[in-house]
């Protein structure tokens, strides 16, 4: 049988995505508070501050609660002997087939927040673009990287 692996992202990825959204929106909120402080001190109009606050509130709900759940629900990948199939998207769904003969190299990445939750991203690099599978548990990501490397006949220079 040609099919190797059908998988989804790990549920911890939703938590990491939400924490990242909280950090980003916290920084934006600090800028808005700074603007309000200056506006009150120098008697500027408060309209830009209220507008920014409304936008940050809307994007907070969108990027901290709705989008992480949708990304988790819509993302999946399958590994075959000859290709990697990745399905993703929020409004417009995309289904990409990456032929193993086109793979140039495979990378494993993990930022500080993802490392805290033992998550990694696998990046599959072709001449045209980079395809990223984020939110895999570290052992699963390493196994996927090695398997793609073997199937694509890529030298593992990281080890």
C-alpha cells in the first residue's frame, strides 16, 4: 500500500497559537494605552485610540479564539511514497501535492513557545516554495522529517 501516514496537528498547537495571539494583542494594547496617555496629556483627539481599540478587540476574538480552532480543524496531511499531500485554509481551502522528487531539503524548526509544549514545525523545501507543517509533537516531527528525507533521497546534514 502506498499510503504512509494521515495526520492532523496536535491539539497543543491551538494553545500555542492562542498564547501567541495574546502576546501580540498585549503589545498592541500597550501601544493604544500609550496613545491614550499622550492624547490626554496633550489634549489630542481620542478617536484614533478608540478606533484602534475596537480593531484590536475584534482581531483579538478572531485571532485568539476563532482562527486557531479553524486552522486545527482544516489542516491535515498525508505522506505517500511518491508525494506529500497537504490540505489547509480557512475560507479558501487548498490541497497541495508535493512530489518527493521535487523536495530539495527538509527542516525542523521550533520556537521558544512551541518548545515549551514540545512542538515543532517541519518545512519541506522545493525550488518553488516552502511547505510548512506546524504543530507536531517533537518525536512525530523528527520521524516525519526523516521519512520525507528518505523518500525524497535527501541527505540529512543536520545530524
